[in-house]
C-alpha cells in the first residue's frame, strides 16, 4: 500500500513501540507493575511505549493535538488534527504472558478518523487503513467476511472486569446473542477485535464503555475493509460515547437488532 506521509510516520512509530514492547514481553515476569484501578494495570512497558510514539509523532507533526491513555491531552496549534493513541491495548493479556495485545494509533481530522494503524507486534501483523485507500494487513488487502447468516457468524465483545457495574447488561446481551450465532469470543483487546472484523476473522463485534484510544484506529480499518459501524444507542457518537457495533453489511441490521434488544 502506498501510504501518505502521515501514515508512514504512524507505521514507523508503531513498529518502534512494538519492538520495545516485545522486548519487555519476553521478560514479563520481571516487569514492575502499578495499580491504576480495579483490574486496570499499567506497566513500565506501557509508559515507555507511549513515550516512543509521542516523541516520534510530535517531532514529525508538532502542531497536531494528542490524546492518549497514559498522558495528558494536548491541544495542538492545528485544532483540526490530533493523534489518538493506545500504546498497549490488551495490557492485562500482556502482563499475564498472553500474546494478544497491540499498539493502536489513529489520526483524527475535523472530528473524523482518517488514518489508523494497529500493530500486533507479537505476531508481526500490521493492520493499516487510510480514508479512501482501503485497509491492509501487511501487504494483503483486507475485506470483511461475506457471511450472511447469524447462526454461522462468530462475534467478539468485551466482558466487565473487577467492580464494573455493567455486568447485568452484558449478561443480557449474551443471552440474546449466543443462541443466534456460532460463538462469542472475549480476547481482551478492542483494537484487535476491530482489526479482526476488518480481516473477516470475526463477523461482528460490539462493546460499551470504551475510550477513544481503544477504537480510533479500528474504526477506519473496519470501514475501509467494507464494514459497517454504528453506536449501540442510535443518535450517539461512537468515538465520543464509547460504544460500538461493527460487522459486515450482510448481517449488520440483524446483528444490531440483537445487540440493541430491539
């Protein structure tokens, strides 16, 4: 894929952070970990990866804004553009030695995500997309799945952890959806869940209470792979309100109806 200068900077930053994370992942038992909250951990590796990304992106585009998980937001001199970054999506997996986590970098322009990179460094899979240029996994073009029957479809979601209050709502979701599909997976990385929808590995994904950095890159990758995305609650904003339904066109209406309980 011939990417823009911005996309090339994003890919370079993701690879640099990914190399740093892989090195720490090999020594995961020796990482020093601090608690941020119930079930929500942050590691030295996470903070170091964010610094690598921030240094690389802000050096290349010093006027852009910045929104990321582990640092303060920056209002850029160019108010129309900002980086939206999760340096380590899937931190709990990382800290337990599970090789399912990713670096996620999105570029927003005038409220719309126009480029995204999700790098699964443990598997050396680079998912990228740019508005109007399609979605790619390494050098292969991505397309969402072509499945048209819910009963044959595989879905992904997140499950509440620690003391979160949305467990009853999630159980109700599963009670509606599980009897109608071929399975639901919970792998612990929203960024990779969206990337896997784009790749056709999942047929759909839904989740609530997400942050912008969890989703920004994944949204553009799914859309450029031909997928559909809407908020769970009609009228809300996916990125701002942190809720999403994503799937291929063929099953979207039926899947969304199940998720919404309509």
